[in-house]
C-alpha cells in the first residue's frame, strides 16, 4: 500500500448514515518523509554539538604552547615549536634517576637547547664550532675584566667540559641568549657555582650593561617549578640604561644553564618566564 493510499480514508463496508462533518478544515497527518528528514537533521545537529564540545574541551585542557597557531598576543607569550626531549643512549638513565647520582645528562647537550620561537632570527655567532661555544665567548657576557678572569678560572678548575649555546632576536627587539655549561657531576654545579655565585638575592658576576641587578620578585618560586631543577632569577632594576636585562641561572644535574634576555626600554616578563620554564623542562 502506498503512503498516499495509507493517508486516504477507509471506505465503509456498507452504506450507513454518516454524522454531520465538523465545520472547518479536515486535519491532515504529516508526511512521514518530513518526519524522517527532521529526525535526521536533529541527529546530525546533536553529533556536531558533541564533537564541538569535545574539541573545545581538548583545547582548554592543553597548554597554549601545545596548540599550533593559537594566538598569544593577549599575554605576550611566544610561539615555540612543540618540545621533545632528545632520546637517551640505550641503557642510560635520565638525570633525575636514582641510578644516576651524578645527575649526568647522557643526551647530546646541543639537543637540550631550547629552540627559537616562531619568527625569531638566530644569533649565528652563538653557534660556535660544531655547536660548541668557546669559553671566552661565553665570558664576554660579563662586564668586569676581573670577573671574567676569575669566573673563567673557576670554570677550568671545576672541570668544565662543554658549552652549548643558542640565541635569537624577536621582532620586538628582545635578544635572548641561552648557555648550557656541562660539568662532571651535579655536586660540582651546585656546590662550586650555583650556591656560591648565584645566590637567592643577586648574581655574583654582573652582566654588561646590567650592573644593578637583583632578585626578580615578579618571578615567584611557585611559577611552574620543574623537579630536579633549581633556579635563581634576577632582573635589572631602575634606573637602567638603554636596555633592561633579565637573567636566570639553572642548576640541573651536571648542567649549569644561563638564560639571558635584554630589550631596549624594558624586557618583558612573560616571554622571559616562558623561556626559563621551557628550558628547565628540557633539562629536567
């Protein structure tokens, strides 16, 4: 039986008196095809709503640096590539493992450097030779000649093995330099360099153009701590010259990391914190 036939009235079996028809139009049943179409659309809308909700939940649960293309102009963060720690040689423990009391980073030190953010221009002078920077090039960051000589001798006496470095300049003029100094043990890093020279209050050696530096109170200790990584963070206070400098020293196993940022006028706090935390995560 066709749908048109199903909608037609059933003829009586035999003639009989019919009641008077009510005044007004006769009710008509909806076409079942229309109902089926409406149901299909309703189901589709529900599916898209669920999918959209799931996508929104996933993005809100991710770190902003984990979402490719997400704008960061609202708080000044830079867009870094997704970070991946380099693989360890087979059978080698990580720097925080109980089986590694010396805190040795068995991965290639050059691969532990934070990559430059999107749109930044690399400072080629920091590439060094085969990715290793000469000690005297690193020491050029410091203002006083006597400090450079003293610090340099301490590095020699402490058994400095390598320095890996990377630097870049962003469009707003911020200049970033990162140095990773590797020693034989974590104890050498902490006891010979980090605690004696990069204390909680001020750095032991002044940077060029940043002689008036003290503890960065805007970088509280609870800001994204990384297990196994100690840090001291400083900023140049007013009055400063043409540029402001920010600096951080990280003790991470057998590596002493130095993170420096400077910018004409003022060095922004947000990208500095972001850079320090991400470099700490690569070393932790």
